[in-house]
């Protein structure tokens, strides 16, 4: 069993009350000091940053990804745990999984209650130490599963896992598939293998000074493609269209998607429905037409992780056709040919 490196990035697991709410303030040392490290596990702390979940940017996520790869370059390391704000945890974990080539695990976790929750008798108690214990234990016990999310006693594959409840301590879920394992006391049980696509290459391109823009546009009653066209006009190199139903919109959206893809903009098609895949069933502006116009269907991924896949594809190469292939690989689908408007 190798050393487990705990990379801390902030989030509610490091938060304390601040005025009428709370914010991330504590160092990783303070967070780890409150956790019962599993017996016989050697832990090393790596304080990367102290950020609230909503403040996590693409730049921070790429810095975290590089740190993960740097740590895994050390042969004495047996696995990594990342503490992270829950609001954007699903995106950072999926970014790690998309580029994870190593059998050693990377395990993301966090908390729903701040460090001093319940200190005044009004809270439910701090869930961070238990989640961190379970994540460290999992990182020391499993192999070959890619990047995982451990939360509320459950083990999830990074792909497809989302924050499913705004305030409950059992906040994460994998709609349509469920957890792949669980943690009980000092035992980790894995009962299913995660579905993973072939990992994308390590990110070697220089990240531009201005971050790549990837926008999310949602279809709804009375929606028109104005926001999609505005995103492209504003410099977006990628757009996630969140359709209704199985990934549907209207004929004007088909025109806007064809215009965008003809300009080399990556367009991915997700759905606002909680469970189920994007499916090419409907025409008249539905998924059949949107995919024919060049949108790449996101399968069962929802908007946040679909956006992460688009970002990874954009960073992989500057060549439009290669970007589409990288996006299709990340999403686990075959890309449709690009239509001409």
C-alpha cells in the first residue's frame, strides 16, 4: 500500500461561518487534523488552494489536473484524494477521469456542512471528517477504476455522477446507474465496474491567457436560438445545448447549430431531463435534426460534465475535425458529419 496524497482545494469541507453564511477558510492541515485516518494508511497533505465551489474556474481545474499528474509521477504514491467544493465537484472529477491513464485511484470528496456546523446546537453536524476518512480508505483499497467520487458512504464513478440534492448530506447520485460501491466502517466494497471511455491524452497544449469559452444554452418553451448565436458571436469555441425531452429543440435551433458547427464551434447536445440518454427520435427540430446539423449527442451526461468534455476536446488540439473526434471519444459516441448551413 503506497502513500495517499490528499490534495485540498477548499469547499464546504474547509468552510467556517462567516457573517450570515459560510465560506471556505480553513487550510488542508486543519481539515485533515479533524479526520480519523484509517489504520495503516500513510497520508501526505498537499494544499493547492482554498476556494468555494462556485469560485472554481477552468484555470483552477487545469492546475488541479496538472498537480494530480505530478503526484502520480511519484512511484511511492498509492493514490490521491481531492477535497473539493460540491457545487463544481462533478466537473473537476470528470476532467480528471477523462485524462486518467493510471491504475492508481483519484478520489474526490467534500462536505455539505461547514466545519463548525452544529456548534450552536442548530445544525446536523459536520459530515466532512467521515467523507474524508471514506475517501482515503477507498484510495488505499481500490485500483483500476479511474477517478471516483466518495460521498455519504457511497462510491461513484466520476462519469455520470452529479450533485443531486442541494442540501442533503447524501448529495451525490449517478442517475440511471447508481453507485459502484460503498464504504462501511473500515471496509470498501465494489460491486460494479465503472463505464469508462479510452482516456484522452494528457493536456500538453499551452492554455491561452484568456480561458477557452464554453457556454451552456437551455431549450425551454418559447426558446429561440438568440443566446446560442450570441455565445458564438461572443467568442465561444464550444456550446452545450441542453435540450428538452431526449435532446430536442425546434427548427430555428437546427439552423443555429449548423451555422455554429460550420464555423468550427463544437456543439454538444445534452438534455434537461434528470435520467436517460440523448436519443435521436424526434425530427422537426428534435435530436435527429440537431445531430444531423453537427451537434454531438452527450449520451447520459448532463450539462456540467458535457461542458467539461467539450473543454477537454478544445484543449486537446486546434484542428476542428480532431476536436470533434476528441469530443466524441470523451462522450463515448460516434460523431455525425458536420452539416453545411
